[in-house]
C-alpha cells in the first residue's frame, strides 16, 4: 500500500554529529525503506531526533527529501535521484489525512465547520455537493461521538474532544492513508489511555491504513500492527510488537522498549539455535536465531517481569542464580525487587502478593525461552 525506498533527508550548515553526518551534512533520515500493507496501523517509534517525524512529514509532502521514492497504492508521490525523473506531488494534492500533535483546529470555527472545511476547499471538479458534505460531516461526527457538539465553538471542547475533532477532520476526506504525529502526547495520562483504545477501535472498524509517530513505547506496543524502531535517522529494527519486545536485536532496542536486565558474557557453545553463554555468575542456556559464533562477546537480555523469584532452591538448577534482595519498590499492580547477584543487579517484577525484605536470600530463574541474545555495542 505504502512503499518507501532509499529515502534520505539531510540538512547543511550544521556541525558534524557522531554517526549522523557526512561531508558536513546532518542526516535526519538516512536510507529508510518501509512497506506498509493495506489496513495496517504502522508505528514509527524512537527518541527525539531519530527521524520519525521527518519521515512522516516527507510522506505528507511537508518535507522535500534529497532522494528516494514514496508511493501510495502504486501512485508515486515523490521520486528523486540522479537517474530518475523527479516527482513531487504537492501536499494538498496527495489526498492524505494528517493529525498534528497540537490538534491545529481552527478556533474561529464551529465543530461542524472544522470538519467540513477540507471538503469545502477541494478543487471545484472534485468538491462534493452541500448535501453530501453535510451527510459526511455528520457521519464522522457520529463515529467520534461529537455530533451533539456540531454547533459548538471548537475551543469550547475539552482536550480529548479537540483531539477527536482533529481526527474527524482528517477522516472526513476518506483518505487512503492517515498520518498521526504524536496525537495523544498533549493529553493527561488517563485520557491518553482511554483515547488509545478508542483510536485502535476506530482504525480497525474503518480499516484505514495509518502511520503513527510516537516516542511512547506503551502506545506503540498497544496500537501497532508493525513497528519500525528508529535511531539516528535509520530503522534499526522492524517487526510485530511482541517480536520486538521479546527479541530485541540490539541493546538500544531492548533498553528503549521497556526495561531489561543485561548480563554480559561470551558465547561458549552453539548448536543450531541453542546457545550456551559463559557469564561472571555462571553459564546460561538460551535459544536464539542470531548468528554469533563461539567467542563472541554478547549480552544476555531478559525482561524483569519474566524473571522468576523464589526463596526456595529450584529443582532444575539450569539458568538459576543465587542472590540477595537489595531493595524493593511497591508499584501498585506489581513489586520491583533489585536482587544483587555477585557483581550484577537483576531487576525482578512480580505480583504484589510477593514482597521480600532487603537482605532476603533468594533464587532467580531465567527461563530459556525468555532470554534474548544481543550483540555488544
């Protein structure tokens, strides 16, 4: 549905940055390649400055990349390069919907007029009739549960209602592709959570292909069909939310998506996908599709919630470490224990009914299928 090939966008005149510049140019996005299927909620996830918003704005036509290709349903929206005929469809002719972080609603207009405006300014040959506009506006307001506020001034709505209004305005043109630039970041935590589920429901029911930009890992994991994790203008991992969470391919991804424990070591033996890793606290067994020969320096990664904590010595001692509770923190729906194991500190997240005092001798078990192997560096 959406194809992005070899997309590059750089800026001149800035000081070279480590790993992000060539010849005095700073690369906002560097050779980005993406494929998005029809009906997907595809998320660009990463920290500030990683290039996710620049990628989104390039799709929208608000940025002019240096080179690359952007097409939607086989229609080329942008193409540039040394050996290709340049194409750059104007933003207002791409037929895409966009929702900004700041809502960008028109304060002098009513709710109805805000939603109707994109239809009213279409070129004369493509502009719907007055009755059709009214029908489409009321239909999308009904979906967004805003129909009763149609005559209200847009600024008289609450923050959550204004965000739904911005979505309604983008949806009314029935776009082939909906672009969302951190649309929930200005809302309070509880409202953001409720709108997250509402947005997912709407996207599934309407079947709209969407590109969602966020730095919020929870949003990305809960909303997405697929996630592209970005860093320094490049896509460093692409996949399903569960795959990225459970099988990070780098320490950056493991740290950025939630929290992880890292145990340094080196590959001792490997048979197919079965690894034995030697660490300062003993040998660990795990399964990984990564290609790392014996002798390779690695980190074994595991999420705190998958570590098993007990005061009783397990019968099966494989991947069992012995330690002492250093500290604990009550989080409401869970308890975090920091367990000192030799020179390591292992975070364990357990149900709130398990709360062990500092100094308690414990055993932690690292399940073979929950360990991930990530390269050093």
